[in-house]
C-alpha cells in the first residue's frame, strides 16, 4: 500500500535529531535495496523518496529521516546526501552492467518538472527547490560525467561517439578533480577513479590501434577511428615524441637523474633539477628569459631547507610547486608561463617538461592532473575555435602522457623498406619510419600481444 508523502505526518524533534545517523540510515537503505532488488525497482524507490514523495510501509522510516534532514534547512547537507545516494547506485549498477539505469538516474533531475506540482507544505516546497538547485549545480555536472562511458552500444565498446563538446575528450582528467577531493563521498571518489582509469585505458588502446594500423594501406579502407582531434598530424606528433630512443630517452634520463641526486643536499638537488628539466629542449635557445625565470623560481623554493637532504616529501612539494608555476597556481587563471609558451606554439615543450617532472616523482601526477582539469574547466565555456592553442595543448599533453607516463604500452619507430635517402632535417627523416606499439600487461590483454 502506498500513499502520497505527507510531511505533516512526521513530527520532528530537533533536540533528538542526529544528522549523521539520519544520513547513514538512508545510505544503508539504498545499499540494501540495490543488492537485493532489480534496477527498475531501485530507481522507482529513489523516485519515491526524493522526487514523488510516495510513502509505503517499507520506506516510512527513511522518509522520516529525510523529513528530519529537510526540516533542518541546510541545503548543502541535502545535496551531499542525494549525490552520495546516486553514487551508491552508480557503483553497484556499473558492477552489474546496468548502464541503462545509470543514464535514467542521472536524467531524473533534468526530466522532472519542478514547477508543475504546486504544494502549500513548506517541506515539499523546500525539497523541490533543492532538487532544482542540485540539477543546476557543479555537483550535478560532475554526476553527468558518468554518462560519458555509456554513450556507446554495449555491442561496440571500442566505438567512440562524436563528443558533444570539445572538453568531453578530456573527461578522464575532469574526473581526477572528483576523486582527488577528500570532501567528496567515498562512493563518488571510487567511481570517478575507476571511470577515469577506464577512459584512459580506452584512449591508450584506440591511439595505439590508430597509430599502428592507419599507416598500413590495407587498413585505410576500414576508416579506423582517430581518437584525437589532430587528424593525420597525430602520427607525426607521436613520432616526434618517441624519436628520442636509446640512452637519452626520457625514461632513461629520469632514472639517471634519480641515481645522481641520491645523498645530495636540497640546494644541490635544485641545481641538478634545473639542468635535468632544460636538458635537450629547444626552449633554451629560443626562450632564454623563460629558462632563466624557471631556474630562479626553482632555486628560490623552500630555501630554509637548502642544507638538508632532499627527501621524498620535499621533492614532491617542490614538484607540485613547479607544476603550479608552469600551468596554474591557486588563482582563477592560467599562469603567465602557460599562456606565454602555448601562444608561441610550445605545447610539446611544456608537455615534455611536465613529463620529466612526473617521471622522477610519480606521486605528483594526481596534483598535475588536478591542475590540468582546472585548466580545462577554465576554457570549457569558450568555443574550440576561440581557444585552439589551449585545446592543442590538451591533445599534445594527453598523447605525451599516454605514451610515456605508464608502462602498459610501449611505442617504437621502425624504418620502412621504402625509406628515402638520409636527411639532415629531423622532421623530414621521420617520414621514413612507421610507428609500432606493444602492450605490456593490460587487464584482459595478452602482455606480449602487438597491435
């Protein structure tokens, strides 16, 4: 037996009210429900509780808890409650592959007509007002990122649809901001971390497939999907990124640097770090002012520790401050260094400097990706045609880190049989090579399989 929820039937004693207890009871209600009921029934009960105000014997207790929470008139507490309930359902439905209901849950807040049910009761008015506020909030925008994974057919998991907005290509970074925020519910952080990893792995796979097979004439007829916005230029960019092989490739340089700084004072570490970051970069010749400024910035960091050992904690803090200096500090705007480098076409140079930092300090990667997410959000409301240089950086950064920052895929260049005569022009010489990629231990993939 069900009935329309009448808040007047629930007496609220503010002296006995315990917010955390009320929230826990509602969370547990949905945890139990999603484990024992079909997705359709769970979604209906979510609507009963939060949308349509329908009470029945099984939900009367949690309805009382919801009425208590609303009566306290704290919108932030309510928004935290409803978004955590959403992530409880999303995590469970994702495990069970009930992706259709993740869409339906998220669409609930845009499909519901908030003003078509006039009520005199102040609790229902307040609840409807808060639901509308949630549908227009940053929290709801975060929630909508979880539809990105499920926009394609289950039968064609490797087919990526055209993005609705240019920033959709970088959803994996936008999700980092969610799982890096300790104020978000644990369920949200776990869901964001998992989806970010899945999207990154998908991009790795799609990029490796495109880079390897699009060079083969017999594969062109299949119109292989390019996962970037760079067109065929992405092949040249990948070659340019991986051309440094042998002793002086980026990973080897990072390993050499790590060995060399063992036992150094913090001051000597910073001197060595400047040389390491600027080594072999054209920017030394073209932008001596930049090289001087970043050198001074690094040398002036945490000078009170100059005579002490450069331990891991201090190196991480230093790494993070350099990232802030290069791309975005705690202000609302990109750093001057970022704008200066990118406007001059040095997207790859900046990406390589950031890569070098992470190769010697992997623990700084989350901080870097958080800053990248902030940059994406800063430019998000600008049409792609008006911020092409920034979008180009996001593409170059994404590709650079896909190739070098993880160990699950290895790229190399192979000279073709039809190679032209040797050229002193490095860019022209790259035309003589094809890209080859090899997987190293991805889940559900043979560790030694090649693309």
